[in-house]
C-alpha cells in the first residue's frame, strides 16, 4: 500500500492533531476520503486557531479570548473563553455528546459541509450518539482517527465497547454493521466509513467500567456528484430486489466503455462484516466476452473470509470457480459469457480497519466475427485459458489436416465433429463447429423423447465455398440420405448481429417428429477457403406437456383441450440457449383452445420481477384486471395479458404487482392466449410467472343448435367456494335457434342479477349466412338491469342467434325460455309468402300474450 500507517507523533494530549489529511489518488489500491484541511500545525483544533488573543464575543472590552478559524469557527462564549467550535454547535462546546448534525443547518451557519466530532472523555459504562442528517444528494462520511478505551477485538467481534456508524436514525446498534474498537488507537490513514441510507447515527457505546473513553473523528456530508472515489455510485446495474447487496448487469446497459461499475458496499470506505454480495453479469450472446477490471484492498491475512470469487454461471454451488481474489491488487480478467457471477464475501471487521473492499469496472467485448478469411487466429493475451485451449486444439487439428489437405488420411477421419444430443439427458443446449476439430462432414443428431419435437435455431454460419460446394442440410429423422427438408447453399453467411450490433431475427427449424439431423458438408479445406463454421442452439420441446409449437415462431404454442394434458402449469419462457441472441421486444403467446363443452381455467400463482415502471400499473375491478399506462403504449411495458382470438384483451397485468392480488384466476369458454411481453429483452432478463391451467368439462357455455320449438335453458352455476377475489369469467356463448317449421319465435330472458351491461349482456342477431360467424343485424340487446324481457320476433324468422358476452367477477346467472307459435293467426294481415330462411325483411307481429300468461302461471 502506498501510504504508510504513521503512528501520530509524541505528545500524549488526546486533542493532538492528526497529520495533514490529503487525498491520495495515485496509489493503486487506496482508501479514499474527503480531504479536511487544518490550516497550520500550531492550530489547537479544527476550529480554534489560538487559545487566546482575540476580542471576546461576550465582552468586547476583553481581548483574551480564543481566535477562531475565520471560515466556519465561532467562540464558545463566557463558559469556555479559550475554545472555538463550528458555528451552529456552540451549545455543545462543553460536552459534544448526543448531538444532531444537520447538513443544511451547519452549512447555513458555518458555510461548511464537514466538521469534527470530539466526544467527551467518558467514564464507562456510557453511551453517546451523533445523528448525521445529510441533504439531498449527499452521503454521510465519517473518518475516525483516534479511539481510547473503547473495547477490544477478540478475533471475531468487539467486546466491552465500540464505535459504530448505523445507516438509520434509530440509535440502535446493529451487530451486522461494522463495529470498530481498540484500547489506544491512532488511525492513519483514518478508518473511513460511508452511509448512503439518509440519516445515519454514529454510536459510541462503552459496556464496561472505564476511566476515560473517547474518540475523535471528522464527518462530512459528501456530495454524490463530486469528482473522485468519495462520490462512488454503482452504475449501469439493477439492484436485485429483496437482497441486501446483489446487483445485476446486462450487456445492453453497458455498451459505453467504462460506464458500468460496481464495488463492495460502503466503497471507498470500510465494508460491513459477514456479507455475501453477488454481482450477476449476463451477456446477451454467447460470443460476447466480459472484461472485468478489479482493484481490491482486502485484509491481507484473511483470504479465507475476505475474498472475491468469480464463477462461470449464475450460482456458486453448481458453477465452476474461475478465480479467487484476495488481498490488495489490480486484477484484469476476460471471460466468455453468457453468465458470470462475482461474489464478494467479508468476514469479521478486523483492525486496523485499513481496507475498503473492491472497485470493478465492467466491459462487454463484442465478438470479432470478421468476414475476412483468417487461417491463424491471433490470440489475445487477455483471452482466458479455456478459450485459448479451445483455439489450440483447433489449431492442432488443423495442423494434422494440413499434412495432406486433399487426401484425408484415415488417422484424421477419426477426429470428427459429429455429435449426438439426447433429449432424455439434456433438454437444451448449444453447438458450435468452431469448438470441434475440423472435419469435412459434420453431423449433429438430435434425438428426443417420443413426445418431443426438436426446435433448432441457427445463430451464425460462414459458408465460403463457391457454387454450393459447402452445404448445411437439415433432415427430418435419423437418415442423412434422401432429400433434406432444408438446405443452405454456399457462398452464404449469417451473423447473430447486424453491423450496428443489433441481434437479427432468429432462423429456426422445427422437426415433425422427435428426431432431427443437421449436416454441415464442407469438402473444401480451411487452408484455401478460410474457416467455415456453423453454430446455434437447440431445444427439445415436449408437445404433450408444453403444447404444440407453432412453426416459424420461437415460443408460440397451442394447447388443445381435446388432446393436451387436462391440467398442468406454464411459466415464462426464455432460460434456454435458444433465447441467447434476442434483444428488444420479446413476446410469447400460449394459446389454449377448450373443446366442446369445456372451459379453460388459469390461475396465476406467482409473478416476480415485473419492471417497476411508474408509467404502468394494474387496476383490478369487476370486469377483470387492466393495464393503465401513462405516456407510452403498453407494447413498451413489460406485461402479461390474456387475449381472445379476435384480439380483445380480457385481462392485463403490468407494473409493480401487489402480492396480495395473487392468485388471479380467469375462466374462459373460448380460446384464449396468454401473452408474455418484455419490452427490452435480453437473455435471462424479463419477469417470471407461474400459472396453473386446467381444462374443465362443464357444458356451461359453447355453441348450441336448438331445433326444439320451445324450451328452457338455465345458466347453471359454478362452484364459487374456492374462488378468490381476483377471479374472472370470460364467456362468449352462442345459441342458434333453428327450425324447419314455419313459426313465430318468442324469447324471454330473465336474471336476478343486478349488474351493469358492461359486465355481461345478451344479444339477439338475425342469422346471416354471408358473414363468417353468421351474425346478422342485432335485433335486441338484453342487459342484466332489464331483469326480465320478452322479445317476440317476426313471423317466419326461423333462424336467430342469441349470444352471451361476459367479462365479469360474478358468474352470469340467467334463464332463457322460448316458444314458437306455428299457426299464423293475425286476422289483420294476409298470409305471408312461404319464405326462405332468415333474410326476410323484419316485420313485427303482435305479441302472443296468452302463451306468456300460461308460462308465467306454470313457473
Ligand atoms: C445520551 O442519550 C442517551 C439516550 O438517548 C442516554 O442514555 C445517555 O446517557 C446520554 N449520554 C450522555 C453522556 O448524556
Ligand atoms: C468474542 O465476542 C463475542 C461477542 O461477545 C462472543 O460471542 C465470541 O464468542 C467471542 N469470541 C472469542 C474467541 O472469545
Ligand atoms: C484497470 O484499472 C486500473 C486501476 O484503476 C487502471 O490503471 C487500468 O488502466 C485499468 N485497465 C483498463 C484496461 O481499463
Ligand atoms: C444451477 O442450479 C440452478 C438452480 O438449481 C439451476 O437452475 C441451474 O440450471 C444450474 N446450473 C447449472 C450449470 O447446473
Ligand atoms: C436415452 O435415449 C437413448 C436413445 O433413445 C437410449 O439409448 C438411452 O439409454 C437413454 N438414456 C437414458 C439415461 O435414459
Ligand atoms: C462426407 O459426406 C459425403 C456425402 O455423404 C460423402 O461422400 C463423403 O465420403 C463424406 N466424407 C467423409 C470424410 O466422411
Ligand atoms: C426499454 O428501453 C427504453 C429505451 O431504452 C426505455 O425508455 C424503457 O423505459 C425501457 N422499458 C423497460 C420496461 O425496461
Ligand atoms: C355437451 O353438453 C351437453 C349438455 O351437457 C350435452 O348434451 C352434449 O352432448 C355435450 N356435447 C359433447 C360433444 O360432449
Ligand atoms: C341495481 O343497481 C343500481 C346501481 O348499482 C341501483 O341503483 C339499483 O337500485 C339496483 N336495483 C336493485 C333492484 O337492486
Ligand atoms: C356486453 O358485454 C361485453 C363483455 O362484458 C362488453 O364488452 C360489451 O361492451 C357489452 N355491450 C354493451 C352494449 O354494454
């Protein structure tokens, strides 16, 4: 370390000044703090220039009072004529204990955002607190340089007393924050501590009998916008919700070099003891390398408990450990993505508290997918070992091939890049011919379980040979003979990204059965052509469990009540390698199609990680949950929505979700799509949800053809005993009244429910064979508030359609009664012509009162 730990010289007086404090920026790993300058060596303390020689503030006639520092110092007054203190703190001259230090107040009185704390000399047991109230945009900084009779460190913690900076104003000591202790300590450089959680309290607690316990410190309300390390802020990452110190860094937010930075908590001051902070790093492509520049300053002899570990993967227990960093050093490392984890662990706070954790800058290095032929890869010294090993083995394989590039010897044909991927062993993965020895034919077989299809995505390839000499062939099934389903012909190239760095759309293939074969044939030699390669990802998709995959989509699936499993659960997509090269808006549609007499019931049971966008929030009411957006359209928000085949959104969830809203239930009698939409997607980002689904055979709603001349239908009831608050019914039921007999049809609709028309309603339509769903003109709309309506239709309007529509939290309950008058009995009007169906001009006839009286008497 650059600055030596000087033992402050000579005199025993406790008030002796610390050496001049300077910001030492040049040293490699160094605690940084706000410089607080003392004018001269003879100064009594920070605010008292000389003990006497100046006019007294309480008696202008006297000139034997203290001389104060011009800038910010004020005389203590009559009781202590030879002392000065920071203006604003005059009443604490005699006893600086239990004091509130308010940044705004001190700045207005003394013009300074910093000052000094000198505790009185206390007889233990004793307790003093100091409340530090920063202004907006400030962090609290404390520099401790002297500690007397304040407990002792027993190897794991402080015993008998301590000084502690706690990030809240409650004046309660916290065992999980740093406690510093010592019998007679002079700290140079000082012990530096920062707090970023608003008002902080500095607690000086002596639990045992002592004669004179005391500490000396500087405090500063440090601006977070000032230059240098003291204003450190994490940049470019998201704090992981419900964790103390975990952060997530994604490639798309770190495109500017040097922008993304992170550090141990409290940086550049001491970090809290016994912590484990995780910094997750995710690239959005497998070709991206991550460069991390770490400057660390950890206690040298405590490597086991104070260290930084870097893992490949996202969890320490099952990922491979790449590196552990201890002590004080500068470490620059480069590793390939797609996921890295930096884990910082701290042990007990150990004296002399002269360390401050680490600072790291993060950079994502774009793959150098040059289109130029390059037969000898240039090894970058920062490329880590695992990558260079891969390159070396490729080089070696190439050298063997070079011996005789045209006639391939039998020795070489044994080195192949063939691979078999089995769906019963791994459900998804990634392949890259660059990681395999070169061979003219490269066959990849994907063999799934019996209910699987193989979903393949080609990320990038370079086929250089002229006139289709190099080909990529994709076969359904195991054979590599016969006609391929797809063929890519050289010269042809594709890269995951466009020249601007944006990912291109995916090129995907889906097998028709559970086996797929991919062959890359490249008879040309890499020496003459340059490297030809192919890479991509695959996923075995179980059609029985996970729905039928739609062709040409990444993740859109259909579940049919007639053939899929009757119940199951669905979650967010996107953790497979297939989703690596995605960016921007991402949307997956899972469509559920109930069979005749079935309904589909969804229950969203878990939902986490929805972006807390203040511009979108969810409102749940009688007619479902809806996304309410300000400014931007919903397509620019992360959300989960339920959409009908006609494109109508029945329910939508966005913004921060109140946990007590869950579960949210939705039961539908017509096909419904669950749309998972993420506005700015990158791999492993986006929110998570889980929903249960079940197809229920209930016959409550559907498409019914009724040929009886009269009858009665009841809505039926659903079991509401297990129903939660946010539970909605979505119905589109249709009854087609069709009769070959000439008649006059009357329909009576009744309900006991007093609901709004928007919740549910019924419409009678003329039949029209020229429209897709046969809905002709609407003849009548029945709203629940009508309670009871009788509609008598014109003579010979033999086919009509009755449709119920509902989006409501209370299941619609109603009765439909109908009756047909088959004898034309209107003395006033002539016999109508024997008409064709439905498309007759409507002519209304008098109501058949007698019949209705009869019906009402019966019920
Ligand atoms: C400071 O205040 C606390 C209560 O807030 C009290 O227990 C303590 O004795 C006070 N210290 C002194 C030295 O007066
Ligand atoms: C140190 O002190 C703590 C707290 O008083 C105690 O729990 C721990 O056992 C002590 N350790 C040793 C080694 O004495
Ligand atoms: C890494 O950080 C150190 C110390 O901050 C700096 O000197 C060095 O230039 C950095 N390296 C890179 C490649 O940015
Ligand atoms: C590590 O464990 C997590 C949680 O169990 C799992 O999701 C992940 O796939 C595992 N990763 C590896 C590389 O095994
Ligand atoms: C996986 O499937 C292959 C081929 O279907 C079979 O040979 C193998 O035994 C299976 N392995 C396991 C672990 O089930
Ligand atoms: C590569 O495949 C072609 C076509 O199936 C075949 O003619 C050729 O012998 C194969 N070459 C090697 C080295 O396997
Ligand atoms: C997506 O990115 C745009 C532009 O960078 C930003 O304005 C928007 O807030 C982001 N939305 C989400 C949900 O992250
Ligand atoms: C649907 O339910 C109705 C009434 O329960 C029944 O009459 C009809 O046969 C059912 N249709 C099918 C296809 O199951
Ligand atoms: C039906 O509801 C409306 C408004 O909610 C109310 O004004 C009316 O009195 C209710 N009618 C009956 C019969 O309950
Ligand atoms: C009928 O109900 C549907 C579904 O609740 C609703 O969307 C529609 O606006 C209603 N029609 C009228 C006229 O209120």
